């Protein structure tokens, strides 16, 4: 584990999963390693009332019903499509679910414009085909096909980024639950074993690029993950992810609560402004998701650690925020400038504290970017 | 076992106390609460008057009530509902439920005036315990129903006076629309009334509710209640039901902030109710064992001294009601309105109604129902109880068993769930979803899986809704309704009540009667189109009159004219209306609280408009207009007009001058066209206005608060009414003096005054032109020139003849000012004009159109009229020097001389020898043929 930069969830939380498996007495669907209730508990964390000997921390923050609906979808005949704005935790939820259900979250196909049907079904090891002819040995199964063979969960990230014909290769996989290999004369069908299902994610901002066909839509249950706007939940998420990051980088640095508040408040302000904007030019290109907040904080922490005095300061945070959010010039810069002078400046005068430093840092960053 | 653990609940009490010791850090506090719960149950059950705890909109309560009523057949039912609403309950039989009983007061006496109008509603649904009790009591001979809660007046009396407004006062009320509120007509049926209901039962503070929801793994309080109380109690026997409900009431009572205002009020209500019951028992001599006290479970666990029937309880003095006069009536309600008002989950009341129907079928029971009640079901009235009254049996502990038993499998049965799955898919297809049978199967499977995940033996309607959303909702909603909304519709939908004709107040009945000639069913909730051809069918004229009055009195969408209008002196011969009286029944009913006929209400409203402390002269003139337009009552018009004169004379500001001018002009035009003489009040208004505005002019022109528009309107009044005012005895000197005394400082007002002086003949146009030229020449003054110009634009109202000059002035400014001054000035000009003269700018543009050339071709040769050289004075008229006419006049001058003598101008005859135009004379002498031919023609004509 220590050799991995980022361990997958089933490795990272192996202890917890082992423990939960050992105490799980509920019936399990198919070949699931945990019962649906335990999967929920793994994702959402335990409470005293659950009567467990050890505490299971919460790993995904959001409405409980989303998780429940996702779990039951996977236990049913349909695939699960998590849809939402970028940075709302879709992939993280998919990874956690796959890890909890089958202890393998790495069977992933990444949807891109270059994804082909081979990535979903199978391809051939050309040299082996030349040497020995086409056989199961010379075939390279895709992650989805591997998931079918093993009866586990396959993941398809950014489904709507791949083209429609590639997407439609999933239709037969999801309805017939087998893939035929016409190149082989015998043993030419791979049947899915019980427990196989697909978790796909799609970015709602990509709508219209490669829309799903109605046939494919029918085979997926959609669970829409909204942007977290509840400040308390958001603080939890940011704290959780930042701690993980600090641990990963072995950084001894404390994030002052006031700075966390400033970060959350500034994103909340910018979201309100974006909601009130009447044209695209008046809103930031960024989705202002929780993941972006984490990115901003991560950036600021790393900057403080390696180029600063190993203390996170409001100025650094402001610089990181401006740098992350100013993607278009001059539109985004103008919005951020307006935000600095219209919102942050009065607040700095009124409340003082970290906001003053935040204002200074923001000004410097905008001056540098302009 | 000590004395404390004796009695039927001793074992349970001991068990709970032991649990407190075992689990709590400070066992005393927890033990106190837990043992207290049992004590409360013990205490409530010991009262000889049977307490029947209920919860609002709970089918389990209704079912338990039905069973109990059949078994016990009480002779007296005490109900926790405002006592002054009692007379209305009989009218429920004329309505289709849900409806709300309403108390309404517009004129307050004893309550802060800013709270008015006060409105209290108590919605009643068929699936409620209180309706069962009411129906039983009203339909069973010899049974008395007594409402014992504080009166609606006390609801407001007990409110803290320092609150800004009584949004949610009283007991049994909760904040509306936390998240259950759905926008729409049905959700707003109660208006901004305060809601009261029987058996409000909710955790006392937000954290407790959040805790219960979190651990119950549900999203909404209604769902929690349904899962943890409603379903387990659905088939419980009477004793279990009663004990559990008191226990829950006690739990929420004990877990709430101490000494809160709400708790104090609740305790006062309990004192009130017990005092009323004691009074009734003493007066009627009924055996308490024959009575039933129906109250919220919260009140069943009361700790007030008056609780119970012990003789030594201290007396509670009920404060007298205030002098506020309350009106009572029934208004339509709806499930969504109830959900919005009491903060229930959307669809929960509909689910309760469906559960109630199902429970009745399952139990083979028939609910009590008022005779003649309209509703969806067509069952006969409630089966009369046949069983004899059961004697009270000793109390046994049912709580231990209930609390220890695993949950009974409740929720949906498979067949019902299957039916719902098929129906939701069908509904989704109708709403544009690409749903199929495969989706129905998936919903079924998902609902069962979700229920399993949520520790439920069977899926509840909430699980079903979640499953439907999961399986059918995709990335976009194709129609107007999403799947969650469709589920609500499927699970009963919103039911909207209706107040029947017989239960309507006299005014509403009168309106429906008078609109009958239209041939429409106005009680329907749809919008109906009425076509009135008043020429072809004069019988419809009264309907038209009534509709116009309703248009004035009711909300805009209740009656809406599509074609036809009614202005002063104008009536359409054909009208078409969109009528939605059925949907606006509440507004019509509330109108009924103000009077018995629409005319009376309208008259009262108009009178109130002119008599109130905020009344103004322009408002009074508006009232006069409405009175002429809608009522055609000269008496009322004279009264309102006289009041307008008083108001005008008493006004110390001229803020409303433009409005006053507009309205009085319209009224004068109306009277001139329709009446032989002006009414006295109108003459009075003109003379009073003339004097009033003359008096105020000098102060208004210097007052910074008074705008140029107002001063312009004052001058407009003075100049345009001048002839009338002078004929009525006013003196022009007054105006001249007022103008002479006016010394404005603001440029706009200076310009206005110059225009006024010009109109009075004190400032010739040449001088005015010179003054303006000076202003334009002075660069220090130029920045303020737009203000002058806006003054002149405003002067177009009182001095319309100035329009050419204003156009000239503007053209000169554009022509003369250099660009560095002109260009920055233009925005100021536009904003000034936009702000100060929106209705006068068109006049200006018209004049400019008249002045400037219309085509490009003529532009080069065009010379502005003011720049053209002054034309030579022309003779009075063309002089004909020869011809038969001249000859006739020369020969017979007597007639012309006589006319001249009559007109008082003794003219002299002039010889036509010296021609004025030599060129014409030369032309005529060179070519005499045409002239001679004309003369010949004329001669022939005269000959």
C-alpha cells in the first residue's frame, strides 16, 4: 500500500471491509461480499445505534437516499448511471460502491472521444494471434468483460464522452449479459456471472455532446448527484479530503478553521452570484464544485509547504483560489475582481480577521494574472 | 417493589428505570423522563372522563375513533376545537371535504390594528378522527358535541403583543411551507390565514426532529410518523392505541424547551378546555363515563392543575373576548393547502386519505358520514352503532407488549404495489416519459429492495416513490411533471374541497343566483367563458353589471374580461368573460363577511377608501369614478365627491396633483357629455382646487420635495379649469398674485413659471426667446439647460401653445452648442426627459414632426420657421376688386352695413381703384378671358 501513490478504496479501507464482512449476517445478493445494509454503512459511516465494535467513518457526504438508490439499483437488473456536475463525488461514490460490493474498483473504462468498442469488449494480442492463431489466450478482455467473467462491478467513467456507437456496445452487455466472440469457433461466448453490473458516470455539463440513446437510457437507472450546498456537509467533505491529502504527502500542517470558513464562504458567494447571472459571461466557467474547493485548498497547502513558511495563510489561499478559478481572460478575471471589491472588501473592513489577508492575496493574484 | 412501581405499569416503569441506570451517564435525569412517560399514561388513563388522544390527519386515529365510538357510544363528545366554531359544523354536510372552518375579522377592537384582517382556519378532512367524532355526534340523536378549546379571539389575545405580525400564533399551528409547500392555486387555498388543527404532534425542537429522522432513516416527519406510529397502530386495539398515543404525547411534551411561550400557551389552552368541560358536566349533569374527550395526544399528557375531574383543582378564570366582531364561514381547502400550512410532506395527506379508505375496506367498516355529504365515495351514511355501551374495564399494561414486539409487517401488499407500478408507468408515459413494462418490473423490484435496505418488511408509499424516481426519471423531465409529482398524483392526488351552495354566505349565494342567466355552472373549478351579447339579450345587462363589480372586488383571476370594457360613459354591447369563481370560492366567501350584497360591500369599500386616515383627494376621485362606473348611484357619487372636496381643501401637499388633474378632467368631460349641469360637488371641487392650488403655488415652487411634474400639474389645473372656475365665481387676480409671489430657484420650475407668465400675457414670446438665448450663450449655465428644457416640456401641459417654442429651443440648443458641451449633455437630456415627461414627449415629437421637413429632398431648402424673415403684414383678406359680387355689394351696401353695425364696427367702404398687387392686376388686364368667363358663369348662376 505504501508503494502506491493513491491506493484504490478496497486497498485503502481493507481493514474496514474485512471487519464488516466478518460481522455481516444479512443476506447478500449474488456474489456480493457485503449485504446492501453494510455497503451503505461502509459508504455513509456507522453510528452508535448500528451496534458495531469499531467506528466506520463516513466516506461519501451527501443525501442518504442517493446511496440507497444506487445500492438497490446494483442489486437489480439494471446498470447505475451517476450523473451530476463535475466534482460532485460521482466517481468517488462509484469507487466506494465497487470496493464494498466486490472488493475490486479498478475495472474501469475511461470514456473519451477515442474510446472504441474494443475497450468495452475485447481486443487481440496481435503477436500471439500471428504465432498461435485466435484463441481465448490471445484475446485481451476489456475491464468490462473481466467484470462479467468474475461477476463483479465494472465501471465506465465519463460515459457521455465516448461516441454513441461505442456507448451502444453496452446495450447488449446490459441486457443479454454476455459478449459473443465471433472470431472463435468454440468457447466463443463470455457470459456474465451473477453479481456483474456496471456503474457509469456522466457529466451533466456534457449534455448534448454524445447523448445516450433511448435504448441505453432504459438499461440504466439514473441517480442525479447535486452540488453540495449545505455548508456543514461541505466543510466535512473538504476536511475529510484534505486530511487524506496531508497524510498522503506527509505534511504536518494545520488548516485553521477560519480559513476553511473563508474558503467555504467565498465559494458560496460565487455560487450565489453564478445563480443570479443572466449570461455565461457573467458566471465563472468553473462549476464551483466541492472538488474544486478541495483543489484550491490542496494547491494552497502545497504552496505553503514548499514555497512558504509552512503555515497556511489567507493570502496563499486567495492566490490559489484566483489561480484555479480564473480560466478565461478577461471574463473570469472581471468576475473575480468584482467579487473582491464588491464582497470581500466590505467584509474585510467589517470583520477583519482572515478576510483582510484574503483580500490582499486576491488583489496580488489578479494583478499578476491580468 | 416500592410504591412508585406499583399499579398496572409497575413492571414497565421498573424496566425503564433499570435501563436508565444501565445506559445513561446521569441516570436520574433519564430515569425521571422515562418513568415520567409511564406516569403520564397512568395518570391519563385514571381520569374518569375518557381521554381519547389523536393525531392530525392520522388514519390510525380515525380508525381507532370509529371503533371506539361504535363500542362506547358516548353521549357527550368534547372536542379540542375553537368553541366559537361550533355553529358551523352542521354546515359541513353541504360541502365536499376537505374544507376549512374559518373565523374572520376585518375590523379589530382589542387587537393591534396592524394585525388585521385576522383569519383562522381549521381544515377538516374525511380521514381524520375529528370528522368521525363530528359526524357521529351530529348524526346520532341525543349526542351532544361540545367544542372546548379557546375561542378564535383568544388565539390572538394570547399572542405576545410585541410580535410584528401573527404569522403562526396559537396552538396546534406550525410554520407553513418549510419544504412541503407547493406553489400553485391549491396550495394557497387558505391564503395567509392562521391554521389550527386538532392533535398537532411534532417534536418540540429541531434537533430532536433531526435526530429522529436521521436514525429513522427517513426524510420527512410525516414519513417517520407513518412508519413508527401510524402503521404499528393501524390495527391496534383501543387500549393499546390509547396508551401508546399518550406515551408519545408525553414524550414530546417532556422533550421540549422548558418555559417556552408555546408551552405556556398550550398549558393555558389545557386549563381552558378542562374548565369548559367541568362547567358543562356541572351544568348538564352528565355522567363523565358517558363522555369522550377528543384532544391531541400532547394534551392528554397534560400537567396543569385543572387536569382531571378532581374537585380540589383551582379555578381558572377565562378572560372575556375582545370587542372584535368575528364572522364565520366555510372555505374550500385541499390536501396540498393543508400540507403547506402545517409543514407536512407533500402528498402525505393524500396518502393518509388513501390509507384510511384501504383500512376501512380491510376492516370491513363504514365510516361515519354526515347526511347529504358530497364526496368521492357514494356510500350511505355511517352505520349506526348496534353494540351496547361497554362498561369501563380496568387498566392493563399494553405498552410493554407494544414496545417489545417486533414491527408488524405493514405497508403495501404485493398486489397493490404491482398495481401502483403499472399505473405509474402508464402515468409516466402519458407525461412524455419513455417508460415501459420493463420499468414497471424494475420499480417493483427496486421498491422491495429499498424497503429491505430501510428495515421495512414491505415498501411504503415513500419507498415506492423513491423506486419510481430511480427507475423512470432520466436526465431530463420531458413534460411539466416529474416522476415524484406523478407519484403524488398516483397516491391519491390533491383533493380540493368545495363549499356547497347551502353553506355559502348570503352574498355568495346571491352572486350565484344573479349569474344564473349566464347558463354556466359556476361552482366548477375550471375557468369558464361567458359570452354576453347585451344588445341581443338585454336580460344579461344585470349580469354584466355584477361582473364588473366582482372584477373590482375579487382577485384579478376570479373574473377576467376578455372582450369589452366599462369606462366612464362607455359600455360595451358585447362582452366576454373568463370566470373562475369556483376556484376562487374563498375570496367570494370572505367577501360575504363584509355584507349581504355585492353592492353593499362595494359601497362600504368605496366609503372606507375616502374616510380612512390615508385617504387622499385623488383616491376620492378614483372612488367617485368607480361609483359612477359600477354603481350609478348619484347619492353615493355626491357623497364621495363632497368628501373629495374636503380632502383636497385639507391637503397640505401637492404630490397627487397630476393624478387629481387627470381624474377631474375625465370626470368633467363625462358630466359635460352626460348631464345638463355640473353636479354641485364638481363645481365645488373646481373652485376649491383653484383656490387651493393658487394658495400652494408659491410654496410648491420653492419646496425641494415638490417635483416639477407636480407644479406642472398644478398650473395645468389652474389654466385648464380657469374659464370654468371664473364662471363659478373665482377671481383671476388670485392666480396672477400667486404667479407673482412665486420665486422658484430650481431651473425646471423657473422655466415652468416663465411659461405660466407667458400664458398670462406677462411675458411675450420674444422676451422668452431672448432669455433662453442668454442661457444658451452662458457656458456656466449650459449644464443646467436640460433642467430648463424639462420645465418647458412640463409646461406643455398647462400651456399647450408653447410646443413650437419648445421645439425651437431644442433645435437651437442642438445647433448652437459645441460638441464638447452638447455630447455629454445628451444623456442628461434623455434621462431628464424620460424621468420627468414620459407622457409629454410624444406631444413634443408630434410638434417636431410638424415643424421639420418630412423628406430628405426638402431638407436643403428648409428654413426653420423661427429663422425665416418676418413676413410683411398682409391685408386683412383678399380684396376682390371687380366682378358681379363687388358690383352687387357696391350697388346694395345696406345689408353689409347693417351687419357691421350689429357687430359694432362701423367700417368704411374703400374704393378698389388702387390695386394692392400690381403683378396680379397686370396679369388680369393682359389675360382677361378667364376672369370674364368666371364672371359670366357667376352671373349666369345668380341670374
